[in-house]
């Protein structure tokens, strides 16, 4: 005969006394917030004398009240419940039967597995703050110590909003409700929420707000999550229970702070150094002139991009910013993005002035312009001349000149790496075969006036070995005049 059947007859016989017995015994169901009422626990039944309900028993030491029942590794005198249980005991499901078992002080004991809890119907639960604790069974009557709530394991830990879910009415003895094991330790079986087997404990006493068991001597050294919050965010850490002072101490959470450039998550939002670099680096000083701050992946502040029209050259202290003004056509370092400089003709007063700055050690400026050879009938004064106006003397800059549409970024020939250039027809060679001064269009003379109009590209670069400066250069371009026309050098 099972224990449940043995008790069934007794419950029927004392049915008329249930209400009175419950009222008389319920007052003995109080346990303080440490879960330690009834003594230190152990085989001694929480200090209850042998033979009494909740006290130890054996074949040689029978029960004066109730039945001698195996509870875990020991035997105790037990009676069915409800109604309430005597002082020092509480109602628990043992092998499918609801009986009064001794309170061994297991509530809130630290644990990593249910095997460390003292009663077989206990659970090892994980609180929202991460600390694990033993929780006693309250499936049958929903009764818990002061400061604790009877809750289904499937509904624990509480919701994110911090409100304790409704535990619902207690189940009848041996009739568990529809809930899974939630956060309780089920011996390592993790199959997800399922309906508990008939007669299995599934509601347990869990701490009220702030949802962690109180710190006391038996929880000395237990760690739980902690946090620090302010206007910048929330940082989390852990703190440990000091059993001697009954308080959690030593929270490792740092104080949230405004993000700065340091490769650290100052505001504890999971990201480091996020934000506008000028704000992240504000402690370094004012924003550098004509520039901005930048924050490197290593968490150091450096000079950020220059404003349009400015370059940081030659390199100097970050606080100097971008000190070198450059032409507005930048970037113009390739033939494909050459800056148009206009047009020049072989008429009086026609000229172009090209002004720029090389804002880096490898910077190149590419310019383009058109030249127009006008029809002067019997003579031709077309003479393209390119010369540096500044700096003078010029020890820093050279030019590459490309006559025609076929611009290349790697030019070669006699017009590469020079400081002045002339292409001319405004003269006559000694043999009379070159030059167009004078000339004729009727075929009567060996030299005829031609249309020499052509597009030009000029690449300005720094002379090899010259020290880099932010010196501005100016090129003067004309299509009429220049150095005397030397056909052996100028008009090959």
C-alpha cells in the first residue's frame, strides 16, 4: 500500500477537524527570510525531538505521531498536508505525496545543483542577478517564508520589467499544474518547457524584490550581478556576500562615463569610442585649425581630415591643424582629373597664370589649357611659353609638358622635369625649312602658315630631393613670345 493510500483513510476520518487543525497549525508555518527557522537542520529534523512530527525516527525509534517516512537520505515522522504543518515543518511533495517535512534550513542555501539542497523536493534556481540558491517546494499549499513568494519554476526568473508573475492558486496534493521547470535544476535534462510529471514539485519559494536571497553567514562568498547607473548608461559587475556583515560588497561595476577616445566602452553600451571624434577628443584641446580630430581603433586621438582647400603639410604638431592652403581643384593629380586653366592665343596680351600648392610629399598637380593659333595671313607669331613666376629662385618645382590630347601620367621625352618650356614657329631656321615668319598661304614660299592650335597638359611636381614646403608656385603661360625661337631646341 502506498503512503498516499494509507493516508487517505485518515484524511476522511478527520475531515470534520480539517478547518480547526489548519487554523491551529498554520501559525507554525512561519520561517524567517533566511529560510532557517527550525534550527540548523540535518538528520536531527531541525531540532524537533525524535518521534514528533518532523523529528527523526527509525525501526528502533518509532513515531509518536504520524508515519516514519524516508525523506531524502533520512527518515522522519510525517503527516499528510494540507492542512498546515506543525512548527518547524512545511508541506512538500515527497514521492508524489504531500506530507509535512522538517525545515532543514535549505531555503537560500547556495548551490550549483539540486543535490546540494537538503530536501528531495527542493530546487536549485538561478535568480535574475545570477546567483543560484536552494528553493523549497510550495506546490501543494503555496506557503512560503516571509519575504518569499510561491512561484512556478517556469515563471522564474521574473519578467524583465521586474514584476513578480502571478503564482496562481496552489495545486491539489499530487496534482501539478501545467508548467515547465523554468530556471530550476532538473538534473541536467534540458528539453524545454514541458508539463511536470504527476506529483512532482514545480512551485518553489523565491525571494521578492530585489529577487536575490538575503546575504547571511550561510551565503558567505556568493556572488551576484550588480550595476551602476547614471545619465550616461548602466555598467554591470559582480558583488560578493560578506556573511559577517550580512551585506553584498565590492561591486566591480564601473561608473558609466561619457565616451572618450580610449578604446574602452566608457558608457557600457557594448561599443567603444562611438560618437563624433571632435567630442571624443575634446580633452585633447580645441579642434585643430582647418581640420578635425580622429579617433584611431587603438583609442588615440590624431589629426582628422582637413577642410576642403587645406592640407597638413609639411607635417607638424597636431594642434597646428592643416596649415597649407591648396588650390580648389584638388584632387588633380592625374590626367583624368586635370584642372582646366583656360585658353590662350597668339594675340597681344593673351596669357594664363596658373597658381597652386603641392600639399603633400607625393602631391602632383595636373593642369590643362588650350592654345589658339590665329590666322595672321603672311606671318605667324604662335609661340607657347611656360615659365615659373614664383618662387624665385625656384629650387623646388619642376614641370612635365604634354602637347596634344594624349595625356599620360608617366610622361617621357625632353619636356619632362624641366623648369621652362617653349614651342615656337615665330621665326625662321637657318635652312628656311622651319618657322613661319614670314610665311605664305599661296604656295609660293617653302614655309606656309599652318594652324598650330593644340591642347596642353602640364604636370607640376616637386624636384627629387628638394625639401617639402607649402610654398605657392605660379606659372605664366603665353602663346605669343617667350625666349627667342631656337629651332634646334624648341620646335623639334
